[in-house]
C-alpha cells in the first residue's frame, strides 16, 4: 500500500488545527506528516504537543510564506503520494484509504482528485464543491475544477516538474495542476467525498486581495493563451457574495455580475446543463432534485443537539434521515425543519432529505444547536 506525505501549513489558525489533525487519526492508510507553522502567536505549541505522536516533522518560525512552507515540508518527509491540507480544512474519515486503494489498483494514474464539501467557519454544511468534473485540460484554464485538499499526486511526477511554485501566494495549486498536465501526468476524478473546506470571510481565498486576481489572470494568459481572461469575474462574484460589508462600488459590481449570472443560467438551462446534480443538488444553486444527501465529517468536541434545515417551500411533506435513522421534525417560528439529534460518536454524518410528494425544492441553510461550550 502506498504511503502519503502530507503537509499542513499553519499561521495563527491553531483553533482550527485540531480538526485537521483529528481527521488524520481517522485514516488507516500510512502517512508521514509535516506540520509547518509560520511563527504563530496563538496556542500552536499546545496543539502540536497534543498531537506529537502523529507529527514526523515540525517547524515553527518565520518562513517564506505558505507555498514555501508547503514545498519545504514535502521535501522533509517521505511518502509515495503527496498532498497538503490547510489548517482550517480536514479530511473525511477513510479518505486516504480510498485514494490509496485507487492508486494501488491503477499504477498508471498520477493524480487522483475527488469531491469536497464547503462548510461554514463552525463546520456546518454550505454546499458541495460545484466545479468538479472529469479531467479535461482545455477546461482547466477556464475553471479550477480540482479542489486542492481533495487532490493527491504521486511524488515521482510531482518532483519531476519541480513541485509547487513557491512564488505564488493564491494559485499555486491551480498552477501545479497545469504543469502536471503539460508534463503528461494522467489525472482521474474519483467520485468520492474526500475533504471538507471551510469557506468564510476570514479565509485567504476571500480576502479580495488584488494579487489573487492578478494570479488568476496569469493562469489564463499562460495556460489558456487568452489575451483577455474572464474567469476572474466568477471568482470575484463568488467572493463578493460572501462579503459581510460591501462599499457602493462592490454592491454595484455584485448587482451587475448577478445579472450576467442569471443570463448565463438561462442559457445553461436551455442547453440542459443545470440538470446535472451533485448528491441531489443542482450545480451552482441550492435547488434539490426531489432528494439530496448532505455528507459532512464532524470532529468537534461539542455534540449536535438539534438540527435546523431551512427549506422552501416549507411544509410537512419532507422526510429526513440521519445516518439512515428516520428523524421526526417540527416547523419552528423561523420556518425551519427542526429535529432533535441523538448522541453520536461517529464523526461521519449523512443527512438524507427528500420531498416525495413534490417536485424540486430549495435548501437555504443548514445549522445545528450544540451541547456544552467550546473546549467542553
């Protein structure tokens, strides 16, 4: 069985780090872990000491940035399959085992990538990573359809191209996929849920930094050979939609980009593209084709006490199961399906929701009331 070389870069995100490390405890495949800290001023050392038995290589101090730390970390540990996991992201239980089995059975495949779920800062479901698709090098320059924490690369091909570009701050993963493809690496999309990615205003991705958009332009110009790249508009619109406070210019931009998005959706609907679903959800919108399944891992110490689902239309026609057990629900004052959750120790959670008597419906939000307090 091939083993993994996994790097976790961290800087002042040590409150998230236990989730990433706990997710590694729920893997059976062998791995070596490099924990690369940029000199955090939070409780990093406490967390590192707690998980010292898992860490093959540890560094903490000023570094050359995230990309440089990842590159150095990969070179510091052995492993046939390389990957990196941001401190605020985490794996599904058994994810490495699925990837390892596929690599072992398919020795000619160089890169395996799978599905991922976007979650809130607290770990609650937002959506699935929607751009994912079977590998097509022509599409790659228009959309980064590979979610980085859910992607794994054979070390021999990774080292053949020189690894990630340490000079890039935001698009080092997208750039890496292109260079691997140009070097003849064979990619495979594994339709399995492998990683959870936190998506909230405090992330580097949503910072709105101009350098990020400059790097996106660079990708399209260099690998897509386009004089006027347009994919950055989609990134910008998505970032603005999550921004809590917008200035007048940003409000105008979001309004215009939403108008363009609606026009694009009408065209996609005419072509039948919006009929494609991911675990029951229409891509790019919270519409469900009668039945959907929400898959999420939960590594928090606090337990789920009550589950809330905001759906539209709201009525008593839904059926809900949690890890295959039927749930009885009521409709609360805010128009949400509300159900009590039994004590659960398994970190894997599967919530299946259906509306047998109706057509398509929408799931607008997913949240939980938790027991206890942080750290309890």
